[in-house]
C-alpha cells in the first residue's frame, strides 16, 4: 500500500506542474459546478429529493437479493438473457464466450465505466475482436491509448488542439481545433462502424426490477445506435444499479443529469426492455444483461455500504480540491476522486488505500445527489490503514499521538501551551510560513494560522461570566 501512496505523490507533483492540465481542470470542473448549482435551483425541494433518493438506495441495498431476482425474472420474461458474474474475470469470460459462440468480429461500445473496471477492451482485442469506442470522449481516450480521467468526462484533461491531432491521424486529414468540426469528423468516421458491428456493448445507469428495463442515460446518440443496430446487445451492470420501480427511476433521473452535467435532463434517456419483437423494424436480435459483483456484495452491511449508492455522476470529483489539482490519472485506477478512492479499495483484484489523498473538507458530501458520507468512509479507510500498518511509521505515530491528545482535555491544553511556545521562531506576519521536519510539507505552498494566544475554552468562560 505504501507503494501506491508513493506513486500517487510522484504523479501528483508532475500534475501540479503541468500548466496545460491545470488550465483544463480549472475550466471543466468550474463549469460543471456552476451548471450544477443553477440546475438544482429549478427544483422545488432539492434536499428532500436527495434524501428520498438516498432512502430508496438504502432500502434496495438491504434487499438486494430480492430485487436482483425479480430483475432477472422480468428480463427473461421480456426475451432477454441474464448472466451473473462473481468478479471481473468472470464477466470478461461471459462476454468473450458470447462473442465466440456468435462469431462476433467487431464490437461498438457506448460509454461504460463497468467495462473500464474489468479492462474489457484489451481482453476483446486479445481475442482478435475489433473494438471501437463511440462516445466522443471515450473515442478520444482510445485513440490516445489512455484511460479515462473523469467518470463522466473521460477526456477532461485534453485540449481542443490535442484532440484535433488525434482525430487528424484517425481520419487521415488535417482538422482544425474547432469543436464543431471535430464532432462532425467523428460522426462521419464512426457512422459506418455501427452498421458493420456484430455486437454492441453498453453500461447501465439503472435497471428497473419491476419491469426488467435497462436504463441508459447519455448526451450523445451513439448510445442508441450501439444498443439498436448490432444484432447483439450486451449490457454490463454493477449489481448495485438495480432499483425497484419506474416511480423510483423518476427520482434518480431528476438528480443524475443535474449533478453530472448541470442539465435538467440528459439529451437521451433510453429504456430497453428485451430484443426486437416480431413486427418491429429495429432493435437487436439478442439482449444480454451481465450483472457483476466484483467485490460489491462484501460491502453490504459493512462500513463502506454507502458507497453502493453512488450514481457515478462525478460531482464529487468536480468539487474535490485534490482532484481539481492532480486530475484523474494520478489515482491510477478506474474510478478517481473521493468516491473513487473508496470504490478502488474493494473493487477488482488489486485494491489500494489512497484515503490520505483527501482534505476531508466535506464538499463531496455537500454535492452528492444521494448524500453519501464520503468523508466518514475515508476516515474509516485511514483507520484501517493505520491498524494494518500500511502507513509510514512516522505517520502512524503522529495519528496515535493526536488521538491520545484529543481524548484528554489536560493533554490537549498542555499541547496548546507548548505549541504557542515552540511556534514563535516560525511566526512571520501572524502566520506560520515554514515549519521544520515533517511539518515542512504543510507550509511549502501555503501559510498556516498559528495556535491561538487565547484558547477557545478560555474565551468561552469569559463570555459565560459576561452573560
């Protein structure tokens, strides 16, 4: 675990010095936050809606087996086929088997974080299958041979000029760094891919148990082409994405787009229920839903259970002061940012604890559409890391000393007195601007306020006497 911490710190330093990345992150995250704020103002009771969504999720997770069983029944009743995967490897094997049995040679994909989680593309390509990402951001990332750096905006770190270079090489003609021209070129290049593909693979934002409906929320028409034109549609879904009813879906649709992109509603909301029926002119011949566990069920009833409520809106990334400075690739995991730290700790085969990569400011909780207490879970992970000696020795001792002092009023007051004495050589213009030893990192880029000359408890006693 200390290796992952060291790698994070090294990458973070490089990201902070990358002016181009800093400009892209500031622009994109700032825009998302402004749009989100404005979109939530149109709701009559946004806090009530968030609490309602949270309650639905919590009830569903507690009865996850029952809802998944009903979902499977309804999917099959509608003519679809259901598959359960215990982990990412089994999920990949299921899709590879389906492709092999049906002679699939080309696949088009809609945006799917679940497929990124299990590294599906390399597995398909290793089996000789051509894979094309058709979401604009994902296609950019695929051409660049990179991984997504944001949950909803995978190419958030790319400038228009960089995208133009990638697209120019792909279409073999010089393109200007103009968003409209680049989008038009991508549309023309990708259109034939849809018609030639044997299989379309998508994620699933939700799956409605009472009707067996797969719900996909997008802002590009590629999602509908992926799920309609190829003869086989495979949807991959983490098991926590199931919700009980269409009535519940209406709650989440009001929150998801507002939190993710600041829209009242996404451009496309596709409700898919089974394959093409007799007399219908479009739609796939087969629809498969792969429901994946991959560490999720182990969290039910545990301290990280709340993380299963996540809608993958990315709002916590946009507001996180750490993510906004270091970007997504620094985390070296499928899911970056505050919620990504938690998800990464239990998903897949190589979990890692990056709980220290957070200021615990609470901004992520404030913007979460389902009020997930991310700071509390990050603290749980820090405690776990300390217990299992995953932290450096000096850091472990510091936390233990702090815990001892904060539990004892007498020790706390003594520490405050000593702090007021020992801070004097480092005080300049009323601030601590350079601390020695382990404290140097805290003052390398900022000044800290000093220990107060008069502690709060003394001021409080004076106020009591005055009143």
